[in-house]
């Protein structure tokens, strides 16, 4: 029997939302069926992929989802630009037990994503429902729609999912729904493709320590084809330093860079590549921050 097969489809999905909303837990649950109560802040991005079988016009095909778990701070625009380049769908994740997280999903993440992506390809994960009684689920959904309706967007109920990575609730249904929607069209879903720049913002944009930190992160990621290893290096260096990504000072970035350099050497990255990254940090200190030492 001949099976009608469509060509394999590859789509990119970005997970965004505030720190501690549960992005990395959802990422791990979907890709690895794993969960940990231990919190670890994502520095830069985690990238993974998973293939699923879907039906397109009654024909079976395979869709591969490239999933990006994005740094959760509002401040780090350069990393966010990388993650949103050529994205096909975005999942905005919020913590239902945290009112600020819910408001941020609606007031910060949704407007910023909707600037470049048709809202019909924006999905919402109202996450950590294991922290509230089931009797409150519909109340949470109603509250969410009350907040987002002020933007005049007709967000369909099917775009909003109650999830719990701890209980493995709602996550597979969310990704299956998105896969089916993305598989219906061979074209990219982008309205206006972002032109990602692996540089600092222009002279007209605000240059801050946060943008410098973004540049360091992106430079380290650029040293590798495989994204897992640099993410581990960034995470370990961040934990071992006194750096606070929300309140950065130059001395902490010096310490951060020193730890990263040692770890890159341990992982057999060539000294010339390491010098390129550390040299860029010295240049940024002088030209952007006005620090000559």
C-alpha cells in the first residue's frame, strides 16, 4: 500500500516569559520527559529539537520542532532578538500562582512579540497549575482573558493552555496543537522577519551593561555549533560568579569573563577564539562603558 507522505517540515518555536515562570521545566518535560524542582536560571538560550508525526490534508508527515528556551529577563534584548529570528510560533509562559508573572505575560511579552508575529501564532501557557486547586482553573483562564482583551486581540480559547511541568499536565497537548497548526502551511509564519544583529545596538539605542552582557553571551554561543555545551559553560560560570543579571556592574562582568575563559580552555576551545571573546569584552568596556582598565 502506498502511503501519501508530505515532505518533512521543520519549524522553530520560542518559549518566552519571566524568570521562574517555568520555561526550562516545560522545555525539559517536552523534550526529555524530565522535571526537577531545582531552579536554574537560563543564561542565553537552551536549544533542543523533537520530531512528531502529524496529519496534513489526511496525509501523514513528520514535523521537527526546534525549541528555544529564552532568557527570561525583560532587559536582555539582544538575546531575545536571536531567539525570535525566523520564529514560526511563540509560547508565552506565565506562573498562575504569581500575579506579576501573569501581568508581565500580557503587558510585556505579548505586545513585544505581537510586533513581529501574527497573534494567531502566539500561544499561552498558564503554567504551574499544580500550585492552585483545580476548582480555580476556569477562574484563572477568565482572569487572563480579562487582562488581554484590552489589546483588542481576539485570542481563541484554543491558544491558551493550562500546564504543569511537574505533573506533566497539558504540555504535550500544547505542542501537538501547535505542530498541527504549523504543519498546515509550508510557508513561514513570520509577518516581518527580524534582522538579527550580533552587535550592540546603534548609537540611537540605549547602551547598557545588559546589552554588553548579551553580547558576551552571544559571542560565547558563536564559538560552538552544538548549543548544549556553551549553555552549560554559561550556567556554571554564572553560578560561580557573583553576577546578578538584573543588576550588573563591570567588576562582576570581569569575574564572569575570567571564569568563562578558564572553562573554555578546559573544554579545549582554542586560545585564539577565547582571546577574541575576551578582547571584545575589553573593547566594550572602553568604547561603550568608558572603562579603560
